[in-house]
């Protein structure tokens, strides 16, 4: 079955692309960054603030939501969008990353992954079919196939075993997706670790199966940035030009800038909120550690040119005070500021790709980062 295409490629500038992905809950402008709401919530940020930062789409986690409050319960309450009040496009991951991150609590077989729940120790089975069922019950706009991800470095033998298993699960995921009238999308996931021929084989076979979009998984899992970028360069040209490309679990602003330069359209990462909770802000001058004592007497805003009011309205001294005092407001404000910066970076890339000046923008952004934060006088 050939799946319909919901992605319109608007502009290209070198390998960088901008487009629009149409979902049942609205349009997603690409390049796009998806804030991560693992358990149906953004840590420290209200849904209305996520919208106001400019995010078109968010991510929910299949594994965590199926454990609590339960996919069937969420479906009975009207689906994840209504349950959370987000009411916009939402992508759900498959639970495959937890196969790796919860390695001590799981067993992988051809049929499924069996977990010990981190909540109560109960045995939970997650098969490709159950993963698709859960994502359908959640009301996802974009569902992901179940895959197995291995942490790098790893042996070629283990990487190939996981890649081949992921391909067999991709076929089962698509068959399960087709059993009910689908009003959402299904993405396949390219695996293959840091082995170029395996990456390219995975991409080719996924295209044969046929998906609405294609993700590059199994990166940002321990390898250096140059390896990650090399794998993108080896993989992206082998993916269909007219389908969206999603780099899973990435990353830093620099990672995203370089990945867009290599043809990637979509990203997700917990980094902006996780770092915000620990006192680190992302700004156009690079990261700023508000725990540093030099900010204690600094009356300047964090970033006077930011589009996000908290970055302009609060002094560095006050943000430093909140962080050092362990005040929840500090974590909330910095998380907002970080998500807003990520969205501002995406917006900037969309504009310059459309205008044909991505290379100049990329150089300017990197130069400003390298110049670093300006210390107080």
C-alpha cells in the first residue's frame, strides 16, 4: 500500500529545506523543533506558553503514557490533545528508545519487548502491533514504528542485529497501521548505528515498505558530533525528497543548525527544558550558566534582543538568585526561555532558506555563538 503524501516541500537552499506537513490537527512548518512532553506535560511549562513560543507540534511518549494513565483511559477521555488541552499536532514515539534506556529492565525477542515497569515492577509487553494500537488510542497525528536502538559505541554485529530486527518490526508496524482506517501518519526509522552500509540498507528497505515520513534514529546516543553528522550525510540523500525527515532525540542548537544544513526537517529533544531546570539558558550568544557567581550583581537582561519577554524582562541577577535558591520559578523561566530560543532558531532557518541565504545565516549564528556571552562591565 502506497501511503499518501502530506508534506509539501516549499524551498531548498543547498541541502537545507523548508516545507509544510499537514496533519489532522493543523500544519507543521519545517524545519520544526518538537518540545517533549514525555508523560503528557512539559516539565515546568504551561501548554499555552509552548504555543506562544511558536511551536507547531509537540512529542508524547508511548511507553510512559501506556503505563500511566493508560492508553485506553486517554482514548475514553477524548485523546491526548483533548486530555492535555494542546489541541495541535502531536507526534508520539514508539517506545523503542526505552528498549535501550531501560536496558536493565527489559527482554527483547522477535515478537516484542517485555519490560518491568519502572512504576510498580509489573511486566509489560510492547510489540510493534501494540505500539501502533497505543499510538492510535492516544490520538497521535504522527506515529512511529517500533524499533530497537543500540547505544554507541557497539559492535557491528549488534548494530546489524538491531537494524534487521527494526526492519522486520517496521513491516509489522505498517501492517498494524493498515488494519484500522488511518487518519494519522506513520514514520519509519532508519537504524544502523555508525556503519554507513547498514544505514543505507535500512533506508532502502524502509522505502520499499513505504511510510509517510522517515526518521533517522540511533544517534545522539554516545557518539561524537562528527560521527552523527557523517551518518546524516550518508543517509539523508537516500531518503525520498518529497517526504519529511526527522532526526530523533537531537539536540543542541549547533546540532540542529548542522543537521538542517544536511537536509533534516524535524527534531525533538529534552535538552531545553532539562538544562533550564539546571540553570543553563540558551541564547543567541550561546549558553549562559546562571549558576555562575558573576551573574549575582548583573542588572542586564539575559538577552535584550530575544523575542521571548522573560529573556528581556528579568535581570541576570534575579535569574541567578532564583536558580541558587532552588526556586521553581527559576526552572520554569529558563525552560521557557530555552524552548523559545529553539523556536526562534527554527523560525530564522525557515526564513533564510526561503530567501536563499542559509549559508550566510549559518555562519553568522555560529560566529555569534563562538564570540560567547558578553561579561558585565
